[in-house]
């Protein structure tokens, strides 16, 4: 049975960097293509029962995060699919307006989408628009901006959304 205490982590007899990857492979087997996995404490029990390994909570957390990242794919890969996504969106939803802007190094800056169905539905909404933004928890530090209106029953109705690099006059324009 393997056991590694935090105090021995840097010593040569306790370098098992493959354990998060092992946890990831077990999660791939038990939860293929699923984002919802057990919490790290349960993952620790599963791996301990199956393989007899003892490891830290942080190691289980890293294995879980790696599994989710493998299932979801990298942000870079998602950005390369953005233009294809916009094309298909316009094909299945006519009247859709979309826009992508990149900087001089061809890095993503802004993305704007107003679905044709949402534009059509806005015609019967109350002419009261709310715009708000929220930070996205990514390594790129972007923000999600969205605009909503109220329907006659006082429910929120999404009009459009955008992903921006940061709040400034250029991105709001």
C-alpha cells in the first residue's frame, strides 16, 4: 500500500506525480464523457478501495479537474471551433447576428451573438433593457455580458450576449 505524507513530498522516495493522472483514468472509466463526478473525498475512497492508494485531498481534486478538462476540451480548441459554430448557428437560425474580433496577433478579443429568434421575440417585449456582466473563471480573465428584456408577464427574456476581454469603452461598443 502506498502512503505519502506532505512532509516527504519533496524527498526522492516520494515522487509519484502520476497519481492525479491515475485518478483521471479511473474517472474516465467510471464516468465517461461526464462532467458530474463525485466529490474529492469520495474519489479518495473509490481509488483506495480499488487500488489501495492513500493520497491527499488536493491530489484527488487535481485528478477530478483533469478529468473535467479532458472531457470539456481546451479553451484553445474551443476558440478554433468558434467560426464553425457561428456558421452553423446562422444556418439553423436565420437573422442571427454574430461578430468576432481578434487582435493583431490573431488572439481572441470579443464575441457577440444575437440569435434571430431572440431578435424576433424582442418585438413583443417591454422596451426595458437590462445589461449586466459577470467575470468568467478562466485563465484568460474574460467577461460574459448579456442584455435582457422583460416580457409582458415580467419574466426575463435574453436578447443577446457577448464575451469580452475586459470592461472598457471599446468592448462595450
